[in-house]
C-alpha cells in the first residue's frame, strides 16, 4: 500500500510540474519585460497631458475674462431702419395630438 501512495504522490508531483512547465512556456513569452519602463513613460505622458490641459484652462479663463470688457452699442434699436421692420409672426393653432405611442399596436 505504501508503494501505491508513493506512486500516486510521484505521479501528482510530475503532473503538477508538467502543468507548471506548460504555463511557463505559454506565459513567459507573452510577458513584456519592458512593461515597467512603459509605465514610467505613460506616467510622464500623463503628466505632460495634465500640464497642457492646465495651460489650455488658463488660456480659456483669459479669453472669458476678455468677454467682460465687451460693450454693446444699443443705438441700433432706435435707428430708423430697425424701427421700420415689420413683425410677421403668426399664432400657430393647437391641433389634436396623436397617440401617446404611435408605434404601439392597435
């Protein structure tokens, strides 16, 4: 019985070692050892994007501040040309509404 248990343990150990070897063969080639370096570059790129974004925000705020200095000349509303304009607006009559869901079956 002892030899049967030993054979089972040896078979289990060999099977486990084989599975680990297969995993190593599939996983190790797919690992990119320069990944850490790429993460550092990504962090630098992210920092550069943040810096550019902050610069754009500052420029936008400056442009919006310029809008406060705009003054409008309202003399157009008292000119003869404006006062001679006619109003052609019409009242649109209310009509009966259709079904709540036009695609619902009858």
